[in-house]
C-alpha cells in the first residue's frame, strides 16, 4: 500500500517538473531587436530590488540626470545623413559628324586641232592673234606644195630682151654657179634656168644660194604645182575646235593628237 502511494507521488512530481520546463520562464531574455539607424536606444535600468538581490550597486538617478538623459530621437527629427553625390553620368561622346566629301572639280577637256589652210605664214600668225588666250601652245606649221610631175626647177624670170638675159647669165658664171641655160623660145623666152630637182629640199637649197648672191631666182614645180600652205596647230580647253575655226577665219579644222604639242 505504501509503495503504491510513493509511486503515485513520483509520477505527480515528474509531471509537475515537465510542465515547469514547458512553461516559458520570465527571466528568459528576449533577443535584442536590431536598432534602427538614426534612432537612440533606450536602456532599462535594473530595479533596486533586483540590484539588492544580486549585490550590484544602483546609481541614484537625480532629476538633473534625468533631464540630461538624451531624448529619444524621432525619425522625423533626425537630420538627414549627408547624401553621397551620385556619380556623374559619363558624357556620351557624340560621333563626329561626317563631312561630306568635296566634289572634285572635273578637269577641263582639252581639244587639239589644226586650223587652215592659210596661203602664207603671216595669215596663220594673224589667226593665232585673233584666238588670244584660247589658243594654247600654238604652232604655225608649213605644209610644202606638191609638183604634178614630181620635180622642181629653179629659174630667173624672163628678161626684157635677149641681151639682158645673156648679161644675167654672165654674172651667174662670174659668181661661181654652173648648170644654167638661157631659154630662147616659148612663154619663158629670155628666162635663165638654173636647175631641175626631184625633191623640194634640193631645189630650195639651190634657190637660197642664188638669192644670197643677189639673183632674183624663183622656185616652181614641174607641171601643175600645189603651192605650200600654212596651218595653225592649237590646243584649247575653253573653246571647241569649231568655234576656234570660225574665230580664226580658217576654212578647215583637222583633229590633232595633243601629244604632238607637248
């Protein structure tokens, strides 16, 4: 009987201890809350009874000390923290505006032409002067005449009488010239023939020596002779060959390779 009573007492004590451990204790410290930025924390002072029980001295709180205690700062009273200046936004470099390419000035087209024919060099030079600055790199060019029979002859025109022609022939011999004869009949009677040549160059050399000696010699082609002509070769980038021909008073204009005027 007594043993059963003791067993009941032990069961009751075990249940009571278990319940005591399950009930939260008052002295269990709550986890401190994380203080907010800019807000002063309030520390609780231990009560005098608790201090006496533990033996810790409790400083007397005077009214002055209470006044001096820092007031709890309200969030609206807190001075705003100095704001850190936001980093300056990098200025985006504007791409350089594309400069439109300057259109190259096209080089003027140069035309070259031969203007003529002119009956003598003086008329070709007059045509050059009429063109002025439009005639670039001008050149007066002679085109030799052509003989119908392919030969040239040098002679002194007929004299007024046979005696005068013979006197001229005598002076030619005294000057050291040979290869001559006095024409006795025909349209050129009393003329003095001084040589006949297959090419113009040889005839011109013979003519030059006679003229230098003071004789009125002339050059003629055998048969129907084409007289020499003169042409004006020009280059121009400001006027067309047709306009140059009109201004020069030429009857024709022929295309010319500009490389020949370099």
